[in-house]
DNA sequence: TCGATTTATTTCGCATGCGAACTATCTATC
DNA sequence: GATAGATAGTTCGCATGCGAAATAAATCGA
C-alpha cells in the first residue's frame, strides 16, 4: 500500500493483451482467422465496402498495418479489394462469401471470450475497465508528443 | 444498454495496448530501449543473473520470445549472457553498465506513463482495472484448452 | 551404465504493426 | 493549365512473439 505499485499497469496490460491474443490464436487457428483478421471482418460486417483508410482508423491501425492485413486476408480469400470508382488512389474492401462465413464463426467465438472476460466482475466494474481502456486513446494520442 | 456491448472489451484491450506500446516506442526511441526490452531490464534490476527461462516466465514470454529479445539486447550491449556453471543448457542474464543506465532512464519514463495511466481514475477504480487485467492470466491460461 | 525422457534454449516460418520513405492520384492556387 | 501540396496506399526494414521442430544437456529408470 505504501509505495503504490501502479507501475504494474503497463506490464499487466502488456501481458493481458498477449495472453488474450495467444488464446484467440489458439482457438481460431482451426478456421484460419486470426484476431487481427477477425477485427477487420467485424468492421466489414458493419460497413462493407469501406475504404482501407477508414478500416484502418476503425481498428486504430496505420497505413502499413492495414495494408499488410488486407494483403494477407485477400490472399486467404476472406476479403476482396476493389478500386474506388471515384478515386484512383483508393481501394474499397468487401467481404467474400468465405469472409462472411468466417465472420459468423468469429462472432460465436467472441461471445464465449467475452463471457470469460467479464466473468467474476460486476457490470459496474466492467464499465470502469472499459472506461479505463478507452481513456488510453486520449492519453496516448497518435500523432503528437506532449 | 439493452444488447450489452461488452464484446468491445477485446477490441478495447487490443487498441489500448497498441496505443501504449506505440507511445512508449516513440518516447524511448531516443535512448534506444523499447517497451519489451525495458521489461527485461526491470526483471534484471530485481534479479540480476536470472535464467532465461525465469525471465521469460516473469514476462510471460515463451522460449522463442525471450530468446529473440535477449539476442537483440545482447547485440545492443544492454545485457550479457553467461553460461550457467551448473547447467550446460542454461544461460544467465546480467545487466551491463549500459543496461543499468537504460534501466534508470526507463524507470523515470515509466513513472510518467503511470501517472498518465491512472490520471482521472480513483485508486479504487485502478484497483478494479488491475484486478481485471490480472484475472486474464487465470482465464486464458497458457497450455491447456478447456 | 545405457537408453528414454525431460528440460533449456535455439531456429524457422509466420503474423502483426510500427516509422520512414516512396508512388500515384487528387485538389487547390496561381 | 501547370504546379505545389495533400491524400491513399505500398514497400522496406525492423521489433515482437507465437507454434513447431531441432539441439543439446541433464536426469531418471531398468
């Protein structure tokens, strides 16, 4: 209690994220969709035909991040890249039938994971956690240093 | 309120971790120590001469994880690898003077980051967050599927 | 003691995602 | 219309860390 051990938060967050990713990877290995990929599937499930940049913003990924993700998912036939008719620089992303199927599976898997994530905590506590996680976005912005 | 939006936790965690890592990378880029590397520095600050496997356990890293981390940090002259006198398979890790200096710097940087991480939350709330983060380790164990 | 198993670490191939630099296209300004 | 910027993506090199398989050393059993 005396010398606050809050410095652990950084490590706790790191480990927690890694644990979860590892778990998701192990679970989804069967259908071949990774955690990052399912993120993009969810985005397209909500807004099919989105621009790459928009998808990246939704996932908090920089240009190289989505570019690579889209490459791999296109190669895996989960999504399709089509030129934007109005902008020669831009590409729009669309789910393939396989991608749609993978999304449905991911949704089921995610439901189980969420049940686990919230297990043992009250709704009020989960709200605190969600608020804290979301607060990092404002505290550690993308572009600027302080 | 009706259809619980808890499924966001997975994405929130992912984004939060990435944001923080990105921030730390930007901050520590100057002294050349990354977030993962500072983690190992902290471990060695507490238990210099630890086995690689022990360090990996402390950081929740598998064998390939520490192996690579140690490679890079050895190349950067932050730590030294010395054979264990009692076990021909094992290596013990030691801080170099440069590593010790980097650790001191990392501690200062971490203090600032922690101030930011806890900013806007009560101590009770931070306790909830810490407990939640730690709970993932039990919920998503390393080896077994259920 | 010798072979089988366990344990510590490495290596490989992969996915992820960053910053920096580049290309191509679009938009505004003169 | 030409040209200077802004914008959308790509590419490169890097760090991170996984699972699977390999290597080498220790230990256990018969």
